């Protein structure tokens, strides 16, 4: 009888672990409600153990160079099924856009991303998307083709990559959100909501100029 009970205990532990992951993912996606502008009010803040950040009147949150935290490990497969690891872009400024083909504000900002990605490519800037809550890749690929987005996007249908961002850091809070990583692989700037070309340059240009 002892032999029959042991597998049941292991099975229960497995179910509990799976449930915990599901709850965490659901919690992250609760924040990922597609919204409008989404600009936070100006001010400053920090999370538990997090670096202090300042949110300007334009809604862009930034962290001083000496106070930045390491970006999380962000890797996986792109919408086209190719392997991608953000660590491979160390030494470049990386602009990450969290988006979904189902998200109306994402459509509004997509032409701005396509435009600025081309404008900054030769300045050492890489754009990467995190496509979330698209169960299949077909609608997301069609979205990119429609709006001329030619940089890659990691496919993250249930938000596992979003959970890797440390609490208290410049983490994505809504879909869409944009996060900029500096050349040292640290979280430097964030904008929550649909962004335009002017705001993208306000986030990126200071990091291009950093020595």
C-alpha cells in the first residue's frame, strides 16, 4: 500500500506546482488589459528592492544609469519559429514592445515603431517585440505584415516572459508597454500605453548618446 500512496503524493505536488504557475501567469495577464494612452502621472517610485525611477510629465519612466537593474533573461522562439536571445544584443540599445494583434492601441503605435526602428538601426539600436495573448502566430504575423514591422517578436502567448521582469523594476504593466534596455543590458526606460515616434526618440536618443 505504501507503494500506491507515493505516486499520489508526487501527483499532488505536480498539480500544486502547475496551479501556482497558472495563478502567477493569470496575475500578470490581469495587468495586461489593452488600454488607451495609459500614461502614468508624473512623479517617482520604487518597488520592493527595486531601483528608484522617475516618471516625467510625458509618461516616460527612467532610471539613472548608476541605479539600473539587469534586464531579465528574455529568450525563446519568434513568431517565425526562430530562436532569439536578447543577450545576443548586449552592447546595443534594445527597444522592447509588448503587443498583441488583438490590441487596438497596438495598431495605432505600430507605424511609429516601424519608422523609428529604421531610423535608429544604424545607431546601434535593436527593436524586439514580445507578442502576448495571441494563441497562434498567424494573426500576429499578418499584423506585422500589415504595418510594415520587420524586426522580430518573441511569441509569448500566456505571458511567461512578462513574469521574468523583477518586481519593483521598469516592468510591463499593460499591453502595450515599451521598455528600453541600455547597452549594458540594464532596464533604463519604460512607457505604458500606445507610444508615438516622438516619445520613442525621447526614450532612445539619450541612451544612444550615453558613453
